[in-house]
């Protein structure tokens, strides 16, 4: 049985579904009270309320369930920025990561997976596709990549000193059902939402990359969840860090073209050109060690996402 922190969140929901499809049962840890969603089987998915900052509450979950693995997606970073006193926020964020490792030791789990981000590659000057062993700068312009870099180093240290099987997931730009809209980091969700609503997309919240030629390693969330599930259940992994992504760059223009093929009158015109060369990740390790291949190209992802939104789902 796999425990997933953040299991009712965006990526967590799809990771849960992928693990169920592979025959596993899941325990989803939620800070706030919640019930098992109706679309998940109640005999194989269990929702537990526990704040990761409360070690006793977390360990109690393992006394009620036979936990064999942990997928830690819940963050371990001060969030949202500015919501906490800086020192208190940083200490609390790292404490949640330490508590996850304490639980792993207590329960003697087989493997711990820890979510990182494509953002750790910010500032890298090497050409794409970027492999996991490319040197990373020790600086970060945002709390997410900053704490993910710290988390990777802590996870690597504890894996060696505690004798745990630990995997860091460097997760690409994820989009699809239940995703965050608007996104500050890329425009694809806004483009699809606007097409579904018959409105003009507003990309003003995107930090950079609003032109047709701008892009990044867009990975559809159903592919992301399946990749994480495969990494959790693989018999043997040869590495401690894996890029979880599509392995290619997808531009805003490519997303807009896929939308137009389904919604010909969609108002998704974008300015030509690009602000920066697209960045994408090398997924050779992931392919070799799990057999993973992305199932959703841009057109299939757009069609699936549009169908989800048109069915009345808000995000």
C-alpha cells in the first residue's frame, strides 16, 4: 500500500489513479478533513487527515495501514510565499520532509519518492535536452526551485545514511485536468480554458513566454502520474534522480494549432516569435528503467483537456 502526501491534489490524484491501474492500494494524506472521492474505489483508496508537521499524527497513519512505500508530493516548502515569518516558514517546510523520512524509517518502507521540479534547471546554460547529471547553479530566483534543490540534497544525504531507497522526481511543466489556472509559468492551461469558454486567453499572468514560439517541456498530467507510479513500483532503479517529463519542447503555437483543429473558431492568436529558446528534459533514464513512454501528444492532450472542461469541470 502506497502512501501519497498531497494525494488529493493535482498530480497526486492522477498518480493515485495510475497506481490503482497497476494493482496498488493507496493511502492519501490530507492536511484538512476530506472523504474518499466518489470516482475512486473505497476499498482500495483510504483518505487520512494528518498534518505532515505533526509527526505523531503521521506515524499514526502507519499504525492503521500497512504502508510499503511513500510518494511525497505535498511540497516541503514555504507556501504561499510571504504567508509565514521567513525563518518559521523555512523551518516548518523542512520539518515536513524530515517527518516523511522518520515515517519511512518507522514503517520500513521499500521506497520513498520525493517531488522536485524542472525549475531546478533555471540558470543552466547547457543545451536541451537537459540530463539529470548536468551541473545546477546554487542559486534560485523563486522559493519552489530553491527548496526543491535543498530537498534533493537532504534526500540524497538521508538515503545514504539511513539506507533508504529514495527517488527524486524532477517534474516538468504539468498541465491537464485539475491543474492550476491561470499558470504563472506557462500559457497552455489558459489557452485551453479560453477555447472551452469561447473567450480570449489572458496570458498576462505568465512570467515569461507569451509568444507563439515560446515553449517548455509540457507533460500531460496523466503521463506524469503514470511515470511516478512506474518509478515507485519498479523492481530496481539505477539512479536516485529522474526527469519526469515529456522529453520534448511544446510551444504555445503548437498548443494553439491543436486547439484550432478541434475548435476552429477558437480565439487563440498569439504574437509571433519567442522570448527565449525552449527548454526540455532528457527522459532517457526514465525510459530505460521503467519502460515509460508518453501516451499524450499535444493533440491528444488538448482533446482530453477540452472534453474534461466541456463536461462542466471548472479546472
